[in-house]
């Protein structure tokens, strides 16, 4: 492995590209060098790098079925952690690759990616912050009220003006954006692509798309039903509270 070229290693496993980037190596500029040569040149401990690669390949995620019996606050904690990984790890790496990309034969494709992806990322980050600031905060308030950990004050502010059901109906916006990226990339097909950097971008986009699909499934099929139940319980508790006063 250490005597294979960077290009061969990245073609075999695109995770090498991201890990090398993490260690400060522009893999596409060293594609003809061996892994050992790159490690020596950049004073990287080979064993340490391989250990990071092994850990980076372990993308084990929790299935929706495992979260069904969790309280809302823990589901939200899991989802917020995923948001942080999307914003601070996955998307910045993809954008760096796009910005550094030198147009190969398909200039139009490169220009499309450079135009569409930054807009998608801006919209996606806005969606995440809105979700955390409005939806997650509201659900946390509902759960605290239902469990008797807070007064009705916070819930009363939002319960008549905020609708979980309406929020859920518009939740497919980010996936609609990914449909456009799938179209531009031809469903992330790399068969006819020779440029190693473009291959990595396609593979990273595909991995992000898959993670986003699982993430949305957890929100739609675990968090939203639980939140709707909490909202119902909170309204019943409020009605009972006011009827007794």
C-alpha cells in the first residue's frame, strides 16, 4: 500500500483524498507519488495516517428504528451533531475541491458545479440554522413542559403560531436541491471521468447525498411524529391547566 501511487489509492478508496487533505496534502498535486514518498515529503507518520483512514472509513450511523424509543431531546442531539459534521467537515471539503479544480475537458460541467454548489451550501446552512433555532427549540420546550420541567410560558409564546405539521410539509427543500446536483453530475457517475479531483468531488457528493437521505428519514419518520405527539400532549395539558384556574 505504501508503495502505491496516490492516484491509485484514491481511485481505490476516495477516503484517502479527504484524509490527505486533513494532513495538509493536496493529493491531486501529488497523484504520481507513492504514499510513502508523500509521507516523507510532508513529515507525516505513515502509521498515524493509516489509522486515521481506518477510522474515517467507519461511517456507522444510527438507524431510524434505533431512535424511535429515544426522548426527543436525544434525537435532536443526534441530529445537531450530524448538522455540525455536514457544516464543518463534509461541505467545506467539497467546496475546497471545487474551488481548486482546474477545468479538464468538460469545462461546462465544472462551471455548473462552481456556480450551483456554493448556492446549495448557503441555502442548506440557512435551512439547518432555521431548523435548529425554530423547530428544535420549540420541540425542546414542548418536551420540558409535558414532562413538568418548565412552566407554560415558553410554550404559550409559540404553540398558536408555530405548526410542526406545516414545517414538516416543507421539509423536502434541501433534497430538491440535491436532485439538481444529481442531474448535473449524471447521478455521480465517474466511469468516463479521468480527472482524479473531479472523481473525488462526485464520490463526496454521493456520500453526502446518502447521509442526507438517512438524516431526513430520521427527521420525517422519528422526530416529527414524536414532536406532533408532544404538541398534542402540551395542548391538552394547557387546556386542563386553564380549565382548573
